[in-house]
C-alpha cells in the first residue's frame, strides 16, 4: 500500500474509530446480542450439517517470525480448542491490492462463514466482498470500518512498547537507540512515542533515532534500515515492521534487539533481549464461539493488557533487577488501568505541549496522533 493511501485511511478513519474505541478496554458492540430464538440463521445452517469453516488471510509468510506468524499461532490454537467443530485454513502472502478482494471472494464462495483479514490494507476489499456475502462474518485487523457483517479489532500495542522502552533505556550504553518503522500513521507513532517515554523514564539522556521503510513487509529495506541505525551508533534496536530482518541483522552485528510481533529467537538467538508480541488466540476463540452460538454481532475492539492482547516477553535475565521490578510493577498497573503511558507533561520534539501535567491522552488523541515526542530525533516524513 502506498504511503499516501495509508495516511489517508488512517487519519480519515480515526474519528469513526473513536466512537467505538473510546470505551477503553470494553468491547464496543454495535448492537445487543440477539435472543436465542433469533440466532443467526446462516450460522445455524453452517454448523447443523457439519463443521464451521473459518479462514484467515495473511499479508506475509505464515512460517516466518513476524506479524502473520502470530496470527497463524492463534489459528492453530483455535483449531485445537474447537477440534472437529470447525475447519480452518489460511492463505498467506496476499498483497493489499485487488488480489485481496479475489482471495476473500474465493474463500466466501468456498463456504467459509467466518473470515479473518489480518492486515490494515485489506479494509476496502473486506467491505466490498462483505456486501456480496451478507451471510459471511468478516473480522478485520487494525481497521476502522464496520458493517452488519464486518467487525474490526486491534491491540493497544503502545502499552507493551512503553515497557519495552524501559528495557531499552536500561540496556543502552551509547544512549542512542534505533527504531525501524514502516509508515507514519497513528498506530506506529503511538509505538514510537510510548517506547520513547518508557526509555526516558529510566534513562533521560537517551535518544531514539528512526528510519522509515515505507512498507510493512520488505526484508531488504528493513535490513538496510537496521544497518543505517547501527552506523548512527545505536546499540539497541527495535522495529515496527513485519519481517524478522531487523532481528536477524542485529544478531549478525551483535547488537541487542527487541523484536516485534513474535519473539524472534530463531532470528536473534543470542542478541534478543525482549519481544513485544500480540496475543490473538483468545479473541479469535471468542469470535468463533459467537458464530457457533449464533450470537455474533459487529463490534470494534481495541484491547491491551487488561484483555491480554499484548505482552512483553522473553526479557533478558541480564537486566538490572530494579528495572525488571519497575517493568513488572508497571505491567500490573497497566492491567489494572491505574497508569497510562501517555500522561502529561508531554511535549513534542519540536517543543509543542501536547499534554499538560497530569493529563491523560484520550483515545481520540491517540488515534489522531501526528507528532513525535521529546527524545526522538528528526521529523515525520512527508506523505507522497
């Protein structure tokens, strides 16, 4: 997907998403559950004669450590949980273009009654195909559009990023930390900024340098970006991109790395110091069960630690015990809703006050984020 299209979608849809996301960790269901006697007829027909067919569409390879792999692990968990009640399949490496529409239509024609489209760029294809198949339920990851048979869902990735920042801030020796980022949309900016706030909470002298790849999945660009950051004396690297190239490149250079999407132990067996991961299995199981029960309704979900949709895992044992204790305590407070990573005073890196002392960012502010906080070097790239 071209950068201009991504930015257009992200900012245009933010106001719409706020209407359903502003409830915090609660599910924002667009309609109450149906009475038992009015259960979804299509779901009942699907399960009466056999297994519920469920399909997953991935933007990248399913067997590579990264974004799609985490969804694939969740698919496997769901298949195991429901056994012969369901039949699942996946299609991997589907581009965010007309191919996505074709794949979604084929899956619906094959009798799949629940389809998970797991990349932002599939949004318009989902909406178009969903109109053609009103009896099929669609779940779209990281999007903001809904319909009677379309839901969307995402994780509050920034919460785990904040904890990862504390880890990075305590690990760096040069006080220069690198961040490989895909595109300057609010989701990515939330991550960069929360990470920076976490870094500077334990190491106020550290700075974060960002290299943009302008692509979610481009191993070559991700590797080059990592090398560029290492050349800028970054001695800890993290990323918001979808392949394992950053971790593999950091491993080769013997630079500590905090991976994203999955814990990339295969890519960085000696240099991995932590991993920000997504946890989709519980959400997927709930939505499969809803279709089986005939109680599925459209909703928008934006869940973080309280919903167990994000985590910081595989933290190095070499971490300063005080910082490790701080991370553990901060996670407990995030789970309980007692703290918010974006709590003022916070200023942008061009000196603008974005949150006053004690003020917490609203979901609307998060979903329209268009700045970098103090501690991040450089400016946002221009759309084009």
